C-alpha cells in the first residue's frame, strides 16, 4: 500500500501525492474515519489504496499521527508559519500578526515574518515595528515582487519544511507563493507547481478580495523540497486559549523569557506591578513598546474571558440553593 501526503481536500475528495514517484491520486476517505470523528486534513501523511479500475483514483486507508494541527485553516503537520504583512495597501495589521504568532507558538509551530510590498512609499514608516519582531528573535524578511526582492532568503527558510502562509487578505500571499515556487523551479526542469489566483486590492474598501478558496500544499522544487501552504486570508482571528490563558501568555513572548522569574511578585502580569523586570527592560529600551502594548491588550482580553467563565461556573442553577453570602440570619 503506497504512502503519500494529502495536498488538497475539496468536497470530500482528497488529492494525495505519492511519496515515491510523486504521482497525485484523487482519493475518497474510508467511512470509519467519519464514524470515529476523524476528518482528513491537508498535510496529513496517509496510506492509500490505488483503484485498480480507475486510473488516478484511490482511497485513503490510514492517517498517520499528526505532529501539529491548526483548526483555522484546517491543516496538519505544519513546521512553520510565514506571517505576511503588507507594509502598505492594505495597512499592516500588527495586532493580527501578533495573534498569529501566538497561535503558531502555542501549537509548536515556528513563526517567520515577511514584510511584503517593501517597495511601496508608505513602507518606510513600518521599520520600527519590523525591528520589534527581529528583537523578539523571529526571522524577518523584507520582500517585494519588484525584482523578486527577498524571495531567495524566503525559499532558503522554507526549504525542507511545511510552511503555511498566513495574514490578512490582500497582503500578497498568493503572489509571494507564486514567486517562491517559480524560483524553486529554476534548475529543476519539469517540476510541477500550481499557480494560485492573484486578486487585486479593492480601492473602495482598502482590503484584499479572498482569492484562495481552499487549503492547498504547493510542492517546492529543488534539492531541499518542502511544501508551502496557501490558505484563505484572515480578516479577524479570535484569541483562542486552549491549554493556556492569561497566566501563561508571557511564556509565548520569547523576548520576555530572560526576565520572567526576576519580578518582585510571583504571578506578575508585567503590566503595572512595581519591581517588574519586564517593565524595567521596557523602560530601558530592551523591549519593543508596540509588542508589549499588544501583549497587555491580549492579557486583558484573556483575563476578562477567564473571569466570565469563572463567574458562569459559580452562578447558581435555577431552583438551586441560594448563595451562602445571601443567607439571612
């Protein structure tokens, strides 16, 4: 039974790329997966059976263990998340970028930052925010389709990995993916790489039209190989705390780690307490003010959500005993 990887799933059918030979088969999934509540995902490593009667068709028989999984977009076995920011048209959304970084780190996925459209005039004003990501230790690359600037270092960073491109609509993810795929094909004659549709920016609303309709893995040619994953654009993303909440948030900020544990008070929020090592580093210029400001906003949102959840648990049921604090003597 051949092994392969699901590179796309549409309407209950899955395109599976064979590990040996590179052929792509359109496969259905066994009913047992649905019965067990398992949905095959793009990125899954699978064993599949080739249909002896229909060329190019088959069925997925087994799904391997997933080393990582994202629910939005639904994709598995991702190694890296390339977070694409347009430095202009549309205006960069650093709050969304930081949310995506949290989603990546909490899922064991390495975040990378691409500052795209760096040739546009308004891009110069974003240098300070870009520096904040560099100081946090994230690989940050400036890119532009003009002269394919930045595409070579991006291809090097993506080589041999499964990398998902993420960011708001219109930032140029599909154009960037096309450029990287074309660069990877140079010197690799005959390598197959899909071209994604590229949409124009809506001048009326300043946002990108959604041109990507499904999650798809695009194989990168050349010796390093690897896959890039284009996904539908994000215009919003909720802070989704699974096993972590506001108390664990600071651990998802790599630049805070040298200072955690050195604060005067245990359980320091790093927002207002005296003797906070993080705030002292911020005041000394060792931490980026924009990154810390967004941390504070996330902390407040997560704490508020936690307080609401706790209050809901404590609320007495209808007809139940009154709260002890309301009992009268």
